[in-house]
């Protein structure tokens, strides 16, 4: 694409269309942009647009498109084409920093993110002048520019907070500190001075405080991994200023908005974080400053209001206290009973209250409420912080703290009892207090794993939780219902099973509640209860115990999906999946109605897939319906195909990328249910599966390979007779996959199925070429994964076509090649093969080479006979060799960046492990003994003399054991 006005005009028009709400206009525009993004100059056209376009909406759209383009394409993935040409990369890096600094803030943020994505890959090696260019801008004195630099530095360095320690990381951080720490400290001091100078200028203060927030965030990132010497030497400067900022109050910075945190709150929140970091990690160095921070933060907590805008500040301040009270040598600060009472009364209880803002979120923004409350993304809520502080205090003062709070809990419950409809919030706070007191350790999977012995959880459940859930109307006091359901969920391991069985019908009943939070919690609680494990690893709740509730459970779950706000509720869909999995054949009578509802839902969401978890559980539920029904009645597969194929066709025709990998997995499952033939509906699809465009998307590869394997297993003869012209296409797919380090194992899966199932004559003409391709790949890049797959393949080939055919094909490529493969690959590497079936294939293949290949007995290959036998006995008896050379770090298949949907494996579409030698050989050790016996009968004396002269004693001992077990001897 030329950098021309015409192209800029075209791009502008298409960008406009991508903002259109009508999918018929939006989708083609997105497809067009996707099709041209590989062209040279495309990113430069976007940058030109966002610099020169007259329309602000186009500028913003171009900046977002550019950032996403960088996100998808900048990383260079081994074995894959470089998606951005070198000249574009150089031009982008040369122009992006000045462009970012001169752009308005909205665009500056997008470009700043793009710089950090590029920096993640290229900095410091391939972008050495980035830091200098940024630091030099500090001198500009223009805070719009300075804030642009700080924002970019923040997005570039914040990954230091969660990277694993490595030499590479240390080197990079040291480089950053050498260039950045001093200028940042000078900027910090200068900015604070300017704040005093401009103390009465509101607009100047806003800009300066934005800088201070970013500087405080950078301080956190640069100090996270270790305490840098520079910051230790300058601790006085930083901590004194942080402390004075914590106590600062400037009327001009106060905001009237009750919801949105102002600059002052954000800065103080970050300083609390920084102080907590030092208190936790560098307590010795921080000790001189700690008492004044504790005092300042305590005063802050006692004087800050209940408005939502202070939430982050209050929760970070409480988290600071929580991190301090857990450290043994700060324990003395909290020992006094009055101090504990004061903390409980002034900090913990007020911050556990259910405020009007929480009530509003509960009713009007339930998705966000659920995410914070259930999934623990409530890090910055007051309740969560207060809960952590309770836990921290209980570490050393469990008795006194439990005592103080028990009084509060009782008085709150008494208040509630006086007038429930007015005082229900008191009970809510009481339940929350009990929960935070009782829970010492918690995991997502098991709920509470360690509880406070001083709290009687079952008694509280029976007296205070059950009555709310048993009340006749499911819609009164929704917050208390949600609390009660959450209590069951959290303490499911502490409450006895008989109480859980009482709770199950109550939970099923609450699936009908109008409140989104209540019916979501009910679904989630059921799903969690159904996954609990009892003795001998079976589920704690059995299908038999659930028998009376099957119909009402399924009815209410599917009905819940029709409630307003829950049409794509992932918790309900996950509960449906888990119910199917637990109930198994009890669901068969309901399948016709269930599959209709699932198919309708699939059709509806495929128009615009937006909830990945919901979609995943929906496909899992479809797979479970198929599996459970067809296990009882294999003929039923036809009715599932009838129900699903229309929707699947539509998904494939409309290229709904998110769903295609799932559709292939479900189709594989259905096709594998057929016994020995491929229905014509599948054969019609076969040619389309070989289209190169489908194989371009990484997420399609595993399910497509599996689907092709299903075609080969069920109908290789049909393919050979009716679609022989497609075999080159099939091998073309193998050739593409084998060339990639990330996907070569998938290529071997396909090749193994071709060798195992296709009639020999249909692949004869291609066999030699297949081996040549494999040898080329071995020469170009030999990896452990490739070798393991290659070994399984050649042994499978040997089992299918005979050892002599294997020797002949090798030697036809190059004389004596067979010996080289034995000596250089099979004998030294066989120990690396892993997996029961894979080891068995190799054992049977090697046994064939030893006993059914005449050249092994009477040519120069004979010298390899004993080493090969020794290697085989090693495969049987030695531990697997799982070492991987240092230079091999595979890209995780799921980790390749890009626009493509990653592959999500459906657990319930799992493929049964297939053993190609199962019919023929049961025990490979006995098979070896029998085959050696047969060989020694054919040439008496030879085998014994070779064994007695060359086989090592330990291996010989094992071999004698095999012969005894097989009741045969050697002649």
C-alpha cells in the first residue's frame, strides 16, 4: 500500500464503517482491514491518519486500530512469517515517541500502550535509544510532554511487578535505573516545589498531581523486585515527601463528585501502596519511617468519609495496616486491647457496612458486583480490605479480636430482629463479619480450607442463614439471600453434608429469583457443591441423592437463562454443564428438550459471541448431552446431527471465528460415534477442511487435525475410493504442520492416522516424499519433540508395512541410511519417548526390526542388533529421559500472539486414547520374548551366541525374565 491520499481516503472510509452498529456493514469493513494489515506501509498509513485527519473520531479509531495491530503482529514468532516488514518497524520506532508526545491525551494513551508492547519485545536490545529519548524530554518543562513520557514509562516498567526473577530482567532493570532513577528523583523534587509555587492555581495543580501519581507508580514498579541501591541512598528524599503528601489537603484539589476518585485520593492511594511495599519487603531499611506512616495512615482512615470516591484510598490504607500487623516485629504496635478495640470500631466495622452505592451496584450493575464479590476482583473494595485486616490481626490476636467482634455480631443481629425490613443491613454486616473472622485460608476450588476454631459455623448456618433461604418468597431481602447462598458456598467444607443436602432444594428454588445476583449465586453454589469430592474420590453429592430434584433442577436452570440480564450468564451455563456431568444417564429423558434449548441458544449467541466462558460451557454441555445419550443408545447420534448441523453450517459459512474450533471438536465427537462408515453429510464437508485459509488460524489446528483423524479412522476406504484426488491436499496439510516447531506434533498425529488407516496402495506413490520431508526437517531443526514424534511414526510404519519395507524405503533414499537412523536416532533417543501407547508402538516396531528384518542378521547392520536390543530393554526398564536441551524453549501453542482465537480444549469432547497395536500385542515384553524365540528357531545358535558375547549382564537378566514369563527359550 502506497502512502498516498487515495489510500488514506479508503482507510478513513473503512475505519468509519468499523464503528457502525450494523454487523452487515461492520463485519466486511473489519474483514477488509484484516486482509490489508499484512501490506507494507499499512501501519504508517494509520499513524499518518491519526496525525493529520481532521475528524477526531477517525484519529481515535486509527490509534486504537494501530495499537491492536501492534498487539497482534509485533512479536516475531519462530517458524512463522514476520508480519511487519523491517522498514515499517524502523519507521514506527523512529516516529512513535514524538507523535505520542504531541497527541491529545486520549490518543496519547493508545500510543503509549503501543510503545510498551513494542518495548516488551524490542527494549533494550533492539531499541537502545528509547530511554535516552524519553529522559531528554523531562527537560522540556512542558508537563503535557512530561506526563506522556511518564505514562509510557509506567506502561513499560509495570511488568517488573509480576515478572519472574532472571538475569535478563536484572540487567534490564539495572539499565533502566542507571538512566532513569536520578532524573525521576529530580523531577519528583522539582514537581513538589512547583506544587508549592502554584498552590493557588487549580489548573496547574491538576497537571502537577497527575505527574506525581505517575511518579509514585513508577517508584512502585522500580522498587518491586528488589531495593535498588539508588533508592536506598535517597530514601530520605522519597519518604519525607511521600509522608508530607499523605498529610496534605488542598481545597483546590477536592472534587464534588462522590463517585470518581480525585487526583489527591489517587496519589495518596498509591503512596499507601508504596509504603506497604516497603513495610513488607524492606522492613529493616524502612523501620525509621514506619511509625510516622502508621500514624498518618491511621489519621487518614479515621477522617475519610464513606463516599465511593475514597474507596481505593481507604482500601489501600487498610491493606497497609494489614501488611504491617502481620509482621512479627511490628506486633507491639497493636498489642494494646484499646488499640485493637479502636481499630475494630473505627476502621473495620464502618468499612464492612453495605452502603447505598453497594445497593445500587447490586441492583443495577450486577455483573460488576458479582465479579468483585465472587471472583475476588474486589481488591480495591473497602469490605475486602477490612476482611484482610481482620485476617491479619487474627494471626497474633485471634482470641481478643474474635471476642471484640462477637459482641458486634450479636448486637447487629439483635438490631435486625427488632425490625427486619428496616434493619436488614445490620444482618448483612454481621454475616460478612462472621465470614471474615472464620476464614483463615481460602481457595477458588475448595472454598475455605482453614477456619477459625472459635466460630461455630454450623450453628450460625442453622440459626441465621437457613431461615432466610427457607422463607416462602424468593424475592424478599435479595441481599440477605445472596449472603446466605454465598455463606453455603464459602463454608461448604465446614458445614456437614446433611446440611448441604437440606440446602440443595433451597438453592434450586432460588434459581427463580428475579435478582440477577441471587439466581447467579444459586447457580454458582450448586456448581461448586456438585464438584466437591467425598471419600475414594467420587463426588460428595451423588446422582442418587439428586434423583428427586433432576426435573426441577434442569427446568429452573434453563428458565434462569430467560430471566432479564442472564441470557448469557456463564455461572448458569457452568451449572448446567456440571449438573449433566453429575447426573449422567438421569438426564436422558430430558435430552430432546435440553438439546433444542441449547441449539437455540447457540444460534442466538453465534450472531455476536461476546462471553467466552459462557460459550465454552455451552459447547461442553452439548458434548455431555451427546456422550451421555450415545453411550446408552449409539443410534441417537443421528438425531443430534439433525439438531446441530444447521447451526454448525451457518457458523462455518459466516466464519464465526470464536466458534469454529468448538464446532470441529463437536463434529469429531459425533463422527467418532459412527462405527465404520462416514455419512455423506460429512463427506461433503471433507474437501472444505483442507482449505489453506482454515489452517492459517492457530486455534483451528488441534480440532481440525482431530476431525481429519476421525475421517481417516472411520472412512479411509471411502476417502481412497471417492476422494482420492484429495489425498495430496491431506499431505499438503501434513507438510505445512511439520514445518512448524509449534505444530509439528499435530502433523505427526495426522500422518500416523494416514499410515494406520489408509489402504497402502492409495499412499504408495507419496511414501518416499513423506520420508524426504521428515529428513529435511531433521536436518534443519532437530528438536526433542520432533524426535519423539518421529520415533513413534517410524515404528508405526514398521508395524503397518513390515520391518523390511522400512529398511528398503530408508535405503532407497540414500544407501546405508537405515543403519544411520538406527545408530544416530533410534538407539540413542528411544529413551525419550513418553506415553504408554507411544512406548508400546516403539517396542513392537523395534521388536519387528530385530526379528523380522533379514538384513539385520546378515549385513553390516548386524553390528547394530545388540545395541538396538539393549535400547529396547532400556525403554522397558529404565526411567524415561525427560531432559530437554537448554536452547529449546518451545512457544506454547496457546501462547502465540495474534488476532486468532486461541484453541480451547473441550474437556467433555475428549478423545479416547487409541492404541493401534492393542489387538495385536497385549504385553510388549512377552511379545519380544516370543519373537526372539521364533527368530532363534529360524536360525538356531545365532541369537544365543550374539546375546552371550555382547549383551550387558543386567539387560540379559531382564531378557531371561521375559523369556520365563512367556514360557519360551532360545535355541
